[in-house]
């Protein structure tokens, strides 16, 4: 035990991680009890189901999604053209989202939900690339699993493929700029990106189904309480898993990571082009 | 700290996060909850009728879980293929330089 702690103190970076974990554990316990007091019943948290958005809202989110998909296709095309050897890494980012979306994990609220896995690819290839990959995952689930839907694909892509990645990207860039250690930036980006995905889902449902008393805001808060709370432990899981993958990439795919401007943040002028155009 | 050890510790936390609710909320149903989502919407707007049905639904829970397992297997298959590939490439190029 003593030897272990000595080994730990040798790496100040790891110490930070331990402290962060302790703090998180404490926060998590507080959260758990808060949740149990407020939502003792079985609740739910997932994508919006087929047909469960009124036609106008479904159309609205479809239209809102389109520009990001176009930007994403362009971004992916550019990445692949500039660095053909990154195709496999891009595929891996998509596969990561694919597998995490299939894992329905129990949460303290007594229901199950799943991570989204888009944070990893966002930090590698930029947010709009993940709009496309996220949409592909959602199409698969809508067609083969009756999970989510084609009419609600716009709304679900917007939450999982647009808002989630944009938040993850912003958090990652912001924390890096502030000088946070890389693992922390990655963890927070993936975690909050996941959480904001489901916050967006609640807003979408709240807008479409205002409560009789209290209107849109009351309804949003109702959905948000349900969605966000269930999602917190899963968001943390996603953050941890993303850090794991980055640990491996850092060890074995350093060269690939250095090429990716979205990840390193170097050469900002080309970065903007790489992400948006 | 070795990469493997570090990642195993992180993985331990992930497993704990997934297992903890099973003990904490023992009596919960842990439903997939797609049905409950509709309930909540009906509560807010009793007149709402879904205007579109899924083209195809898995005929049974078994087949649905088969498809979910397939999705996870395909995804993790490729993720680990890539990680193994890059590890092999890494150790190969290291040996080359030595």
C-alpha cells in the first residue's frame, strides 16, 4: 500500500486524477440521493420515438439538421483527401459511437439509457464530422431496431450529432486553452457533450408538448429533470471510456493524432477550414 | 503507471457506475422505457396520436437483443481491430528504429 502511494505520488498528473475522482465520487453520491428523493419512480431517457414529434416539429428539426450534415460531409471528404491514412481512425470513431449507442446501461433512477459516443470523434475530427457519423448510427437504430425513428431522425440527429459534438468541442477547446490537463479536457468534453444531448432532447420534447399549466418551460423542466438525471452516471461513464481510448491512442497512434488539427489545436487557420468547409 | 493498469482502473469505475444502480434501486424495473416515453407525452397532451409508425419492428425481445448485440459486436470489433492494428504498427516501427 505504501509502495503504491509512493508510486502514485511520483506522477503528479495521476494524483490530480485521483483527487478529481474523489470529488466526483462525493458529488455523485449527493446527486444519487437528490435523484432518489425527487424521482423515486421509474423514468426513461432515450431518443425520441417514431411519430412522437408533431409533423411541424419533425420537419423543423430535419431542416435544422441539414446544414450540419452538408458541412460534415465536406469536412469528412477534406480529411480523407488530405490524410487518406486517417480513414481507419475515422471508422474507429464511428464504430465507437456505434457500440456505445447499443449499450443500454442501468442508471440510479431505475431505468436504462445509453451513451452516445460522439465525443471521441468530435475531438479527433471536429464536430460536424460526427453529425454524419451520429446520423448513420441513428438511421441504423431507427430502421432495424425501431429505436428512435425516421420522422424524428432530424431531432435526434440534432441533439446527438449537432449539439452534443458542438458542446464537446467547445468544452475541449476551452479547457485546453485554460491549461487543463488533457485527460480532464477530454473527460469533461465527452461527459458534458453526452449530457447536453439529452438536455436538448428534453427541450425538443418540451417545445412540442407544452404543459397545460406552466407552458413550454414547465414541460422542458419536467423532461429535463427526467432525462438529465438518468443520464448523469452514463455521461460520466462515457467520459471515462473516452479517456481510456485516448490513453491508448496517445500511446500507439501519436503520429495520427499530431496530424489532426481539431485535436492538437495547432494551425488554427487550417483548422477552421478543416472543420467548417 | 502503465497504460494497462491506468485503463483498468478507469474501467473499474465504469463497471461500478453500471453495477451500483442495480443495488441502489433494487425494486426498479430498469425498463427500456420506450413505452414510458409515450406515457409521459400522453400525460402532457392526451389528444396526441403518433402520426407515423416504424417501418419494421423486431418481432420479439430476443430478436431485438440479437440486433443490439450485433450492433455492439460490430462496433467494438472495429474499435479493437483498429487499436490492435495501431499497437502492432507502433511496436513494429519501434523495432525498426532500434
